[in-house]
C-alpha cells in the first residue's frame, strides 16, 4: 500500500491515539468534527487499520456525497476494505 506511511503518521498523532483509547463500545457512536479536507477519511482509514475487528460507518447527506467520501478510504485501504 503506497500510502501506508500516511496512516502510520496519522496514527502516531496524540489526538488520534487518544481517540482510539476512548472510542465507545460497539453499537454506540461518537461524532468527530473540525477536521479539514480529506483528514476525516484519513482518520477513518487509520481507525480501520488500528481496530480491524470494528466496523466504522460514515453517514453522508446524499448518495453522491457518499460516493465522493468513499474515494479517499478506498485509495488508502483498498476497495476490499470499503463499501458504499
């Protein structure tokens, strides 16, 4: 994976490590905001790699937004790890 280094660096950030440590139990949700550009997708990809037993869901306002949002995690994780 050519962008694995990006996910590794994002995982090493103190804020990301803190989030991993305080994620709610399965079936619960947490909102994260204030992330610019594609960084929300990088965060979800990082969490997916760090916690492969968990399923992460992103809710987009429209199907077109969902398709646009999906492009980044597919690039970072591969199409086999993502779904619309």
